[in-house]
C-alpha cells in the first residue's frame, strides 16, 4: 500500500481507517472505530482504557450503531 496515509488497517477483512478511526469509503467495515474511554492523568500523560474516576462506568455495550 504505497499510498497509505496512515491510520489503522484490518488484515482480516481489508478495512481501512484514518488516524481518527473513521472508516474509509468502499471497505467492508460499516462503522467508524469506537473511541475508548480515556483520561488525562497529568499535562503529559494520557491514560487510555480508563474513565475519569468520578465518571460512570463505560462499556462497549453502550455504543449505538446507526
């Protein structure tokens, strides 16, 4: 893929996503990638996979696909 602009590639089905997780047109995937929970631990540290401790629990079942 010499013209690959970067992002994410699914080797199973050939779907491509841009760096923000938006699906490219014309690939098998019908939806963008979900944004995982995250929080800023400090000015220089981002923790992915964990909500702000004061936030409610988050899980992938809460994703609505339109």
